[in-house]
C-alpha cells in the first residue's frame, strides 16, 4: 500500500493515508469547491458522498474523518482556505 504523509496547517503531527484514497478525496474536494463559492464541511461531506456514489468509488474507513484530514492537508498546502471567523467554518479555493 502506497502511503502519503499529510501535513497540518498548525505544524502539528498529521496522519499518513493511502495515496489512492488521498488522491480521490483531494480531487472530489477541489471539484466540489470549484462548483461553489464557499461551503461548510457538512455540505462538502454530503456533496462528496454523492460524488463517490455516482462514480462508484468505495473508500475504506470513515469518510468524515478522512475528508477532515485531507482538508487540513490542502489548507496547509494553500490549495484551499478555511474561514474560521464564522461558524461553521467555510471552505473555499485558495486565492493566491
């Protein structure tokens, strides 16, 4: 199994994840954010669950937990942004 080490935006210890799972979730998360201006985690999770079913992709483990870690990693890599000034936090594509 090919693993990727994730990074945390606050520099904390992060998990490693199966690369195929990471790549699938990253693609779906970025795709979902391209189709909306901003979205909360719950809405992103629902959209990604729908996309996984449509594309007939099965992933091991708890989707919510895995998506949370991928979102932290993408935030740390400055691919997505999280607005913490509102509750719930809103995610968007990172604008350079």
